């Protein structure tokens, strides 16, 4: 049932994308036909290219704004409250290590699922923050 819904969703999205593409092409032809008598063939082609570049820029800007995550302000030196905060902090501070660890965890999980639980437990328990240990002394 879920697979069928997913297929219909993908089919609908595909139809929507194709329809949007056809509309953009039709608008490009219309813009070309409108501009050709005034600026000639080369000028009309340039205007269509400029309009396409502007459209791509606006869509790209809108998508990047939609993808931004609003960060909550955190006090300097404050410990992360949740496991999600801890994971995000780890990935931001050590991206290469996080990628290598994720690949290794995936390989281990495929070969032996029992290792995945041990790996998660080790990450959640983690090591104590060296700065916190110095402050307690």
C-alpha cells in the first residue's frame, strides 16, 4: 500500500515537472517572438538567455533560502543538550571523520548488525569534554 502511494506520488511529481518544463519552453518561444522584431534574431536569443539566467538565479536563491536551518543561539562553552545537537556539533567540527565513520558504520551494519548497537552506544556515551574536566579541578 505504501509502495503504491509512493509510486503515484512520484508519477505526479514527474508529470508536474514535465508540465513546468513545457510552460517554460513555451514562454521562451513567446519572449523570442515578442523581442525579435525590435532587436533581431541575435538580440532576441540574448534576451531569452538573460531571462532564463534570471529565472535560474531566482529559483536557486529561493531553494537555498528554503534549505537554510535557523540555528538556535547557544551560549559559548555550553554543552549540547540533546543527542542531535551533539551529532550536529561533531559533524561541523570534524566533517571528514564523520563521513568516514558513517561509511564504516554502514559497512559494519551490513556485515554484522550487532556492531551497530555497540557503535551507537559508544557514540552516545562518548568521552568527557576535556574543558569540563579542567573546570572541575
